[in-house]
């Protein structure tokens, strides 16, 4: 029985998780694209973006429907639940460390400046710019792969692949529009808070679907998902509080800001 098909609350959490995850990844991709466009021209940068988005959409279309059609639902949910737990815990770990001050927050302005400095070193050709195309394609495709994983795992396990894809597309469109309007002013995006929220949602969905895969009967059915989000949220808050107190007693400062290719 497809419990998710009858629970609007579950659909809301799914849309929020996919939308926020996609928005975070696209902010990071947009930083790279803006750096490419400013330093080397927009034509090849936009061509790289278009090619990357087409490749990512093709992955969803090619992989998603066969998973829904041919893989047994219990097996799919067990595997997806495990993947979401691993994926979500990675996001949550980084967000908790940043919130506790043990890891430097992601600075889009610093990454933008580093990208501009690196791209400015190579000469700009008169026609199509292979460097601009490659850097823009790689930035969007690599960041977008995480979006594809979220869309496929959440969408296929709940049999809402179309809804998940629409949420991701809406996030991409919003980030592109806002990014073009504010241009380089991306450092004000509350990225760590968004990553914390996405991590909580992914871990909660992972726990729920893994339980469904081994035939756990959750109290309240899909209504257990918001409860899991709240429980994991309390755990994350407690971890941040403990780590902050520990950091206050030590002398170590936060780590340096990651590079554009890092996590």
C-alpha cells in the first residue's frame, strides 16, 4: 500500500526537502557560473549551464521510471532509506560543526573571488571559450548530481518522482532569477541553516523509508515523518550546544573556508 500517496503532510515535507537541497546546491553552482561569466563571457558559460542541466534531466528521466516500475517497493525503500541516512548525516554533520563554530561557514564571496582569480589567468579566445564552457558545465553538473540523488531517492521511494522533479526545477529557477538580480551578493543566503534543515529532513525520510522497507509499522503512518524531523532537530540542537561549550573551553578556531570543489 502506498501510504505516501494519501498523506499531504508527507508531500509537504518531501517538497520542502527537495526544494531546499536543490536551492543550496544551485547557489553553489551559481557562484561558479557568475565567476565564469564575469571573467570570460556569458555565451560559453550559459552553453555549459544548458548542457549540464540537460544531462541532469536526462539522468532523472532515464533512471527514475525504471526504478519505480521494476524494483519492489519494499526493497526500493530499504535501499533508499539507507542512502538517505548516509547522505543526510553528511549534510547534518557539516551543518552542526559550522553552527558550533568548529568549521568555517561556506563563504560564497571568497569562493567567487578565488574562481575569478583562477579564471583570469588563462587568455580569453575570440570565439567560443572551451574553458568557460567546461568550468560552468562541471560546476553545475557536479553540484546538480546531489540534487538528482535527492530527487531520485525521495521521488521514487514515495512514488512522487514528478513532484520531486518539479520542486527541484522550481528551486533552480528561483536561484537563477535571484542570482541574476543580486549578481554577486550571495553571501547573505542562510546556507548553513538550509543545510541543517535539509539534513534533518533527509535523515528523517531515511529512517522512515528504511523502517518501511523492513515492515516497521510507524504510529500515524506518514505523520511519523514530521515527528522524526522534530526528534532529530532536538538531537542536533543538543549537539550544537555541547560542541559550542567544548569549543569555548579550547583554543582551536574554525577551519578555513572550503574551496569551490569541496564539501
